[in-house]
C-alpha cells in the first residue's frame, strides 16, 4: 500500500519545509509514504527548500498555471508513481500534517473514496469574518443547489483512493475544491469528512487576491457548475421564473380589462407572450443540456478507462 502526499506550491519558501517535515513517514496499514511537490511557477526558493526538506519527487510548471491545473497534475503524477492513496495538502502550513493517518483511515477501512479534513469553519476564531461567513454561505448555497453532504466543501486537505483519483475530473481553471466534489457525487463516489482543525495563515491567500473578485469568480463557477451538473434544475428554475412572471402579466391585463376596459394595455399581452415563450425555450434548453450531460458522462467513463490503461498498464479495463 503506497501513499503519496501531493503539495501544490507557489512561492512557499517560508512554509514548505515545515509542511514536508511534519508529514509522517510511518503509517499503520501503509507500506510506503512519499512526498510529491508540484511547483506552479514559483519565483522564490520553494523548489530548492522542498528538495532539502526531503521531498521525494518534484514536478515544475515553467509559468503559473493556476491551482486547478496544479492539483490535476499532482493527481496524475501520483497515479503514475503507483499511489494507492493520494493525500492533497496545502504548502502554506495551514493544515496539520500529523493528522494524515486519521485522514486516510476511512479509505484504508474501505468506508470512503474521498475523505475531507474538515476545518470546522464555524469554530475558526482566527479566520476573518468576511472569509468565514462567505465560506459558510457559499457552502450552504452549494448544498442546496447540488445536494452536497454537510461537509467542509472548501478544504484542500483531502485523501483520495486510487479509484477516486482516476475518476474525478476538474471542470475549472480557477480552483478544484467544489468541481471535483461535484464530479465525485456525479459518479457515486463516497465522501466523508473528519474534523481536523486548521492553523492560522498569516500571509495573504494565493488564491483569494481580492475578496470582491473571488466572490464574482465563485458565483460564476456556481452558475457554470449547475448548468454542467444540474441542467434540468437550472433551466427549470429559469423556465418557472419566466412563465410565472408571464402569467402574472396576463392576470394584470385581465384585471385591467375587466375593470378599466383594458385600453392601452395590449403591450402587456405582448410582454407576457415573450416571457412565456422564453420560459418554454428554457425547458427545451434544459432537455438539450441534459442530453449533453449524458454524453459527458459517457466521455468521462472513456477518460477513466484511458487513465486506467495509462496508469495501470496491467489493467484490462
């Protein structure tokens, strides 16, 4: 049983050594533990320090490609190196690496495909209020829209079984945290979480450079993900909105027609007609998007089989 810890890193020369040295190299039920650092175009001494601290392997991006790409490259490299379990953690020392044995235990016991290290956001007194309540609100919205389990959706401290790592896909150029869980739920993978308190990070977030921009990005990806994974729900809500407003406009016209003769309000019928037509068009778009979604699922299954052949040469999948 081989476990590989992947660490996406960007200019983490101050923290990367502490992260690597804290990773336990002896874990019950695991024969071998390796550390893989994925450098995303760092301009400081991150690579040099990571090697000196004991990283077993390292891959580098010549330029900054973003967290989502770095995460996917880390998964693929770990699979290529024969990992049975992959733990993803951050390079900023935000997470307690000594808890990795707890994080992987549900996978070792075959109770889960993906395990999340829950930060218990409500209890994080050191997290800025805007980040904490924005995180909580975003998680609530995602749970309502997508049916996520009540877990810490934004944590980057995660363990994946080999099967889960082969199956999950990243449908984002920004971050991987939500879209990979959507992909996992879509493919019926089992997700659990365990409480692991996070540490305070003093430096500015590499991902959240501006709160307003991050909120806009998050909202945009919520819309993109709901169209991608829940098209009937998205276009159904649009259809219900347009058709309801259209019928309300019709009712307004009828009221004015019977009380005032309806003179000068014919344009209300035109508006109602347009709204109702748009509503029915939304239903059609939802059906088309749903059909495309089934095609995507078939493509994902093909991609899974290709990955399995690439990373498991002896597999007959």
